[in-house]
C-alpha cells in the first residue's frame, strides 16, 4: 500500500496488537482465489499484515512472497511465518511478470485515489499473462479517514470497476459483502477479482 504519514504511524505504533488480534484468514475467498491457480503457483501478497493469509496459502503448497509497507508489521509477520517478509510499497513495485497471482486483501484501500491507477498498472506488470488478482476495499463515496486516523480511498463499486478497466485489467468482477474491520465498525466491503489478459498490453 502507499500510506500517508498518519496511516503509517498507526500501523507503526499498533503493529503488535494489530498482528496478534484474533483474526481467521478469509478461507472462502482464499480458496476461490487459489482454485484458479495451478498447484504450487507463485503468489505475491501485498499488505500481509500479521501474515495469517500468507500462512494459509503456504500451508496449501503455494510459493508465497509476503510483503507489507510497514516495517513493524513485516517484522510481526516474519515471526509468524518464520521467513523474510519484504518491505514494499505500491509505488516501489518493480517485478515484471513474476507471479501467477497477487493477493491484496484490505491493502489497496489505503492507496490515495490519485495514485490508485498507477498502483494497478504496476501490479498488472508484476503478473504473468493469465495471472489473477484479488483485492478488497471499504466501500464509500469519497476518500476520508476512520476514527483511528487511517486514510481510506472509500470507492463506489462503479468507480472502482472503472479504475480497473481503465488500467488494462480483464475479467473485472466486483462483489459486495457486509463485514467488519479492526475498528469494530460494520463495513460494506468491495471484493475485486481481475485477470491479466494473455494478449492485451498495458494502456498507453
């Protein structure tokens, strides 16, 4: 993610509590994502937080590269996973066709609206042709902050789909679901599934 100072400070100061909270991986979404990949496929996780989702994918035999923008959260995840967790921000992504899948659960929602298109283009470049992305966002009507001071881009379903379509993604599907979050507030979630076309190039 590309977090502003206040958001980065929240995760820096609350990394241990955030990473160790009682949270089960979203098994249904993970299973749907992994089922579309070949066994043992290479998966990049953006914003791995405490590392629980990476642990789930590793346990199922996938080659996972966990990353987080927060050094403190990366350290927490490394302890859980017993492996290195790279510190990577979306604006620093330089991989080129290195992964079969990218998992970005509750991660890209912190990317400023003006920077989201650029992030989606870099993520697209990191996927191999035919590769798949899962990403989730908190729904809304415009950017803002939660009660904990964290920035969110709060997209509508239509706006979000347009961002993906305009940046060269194929097979874009946006679903909605009610849930919660770390702040304990009821949350409307937008879950995006998208594919890197085997033939279509990046937008000019």
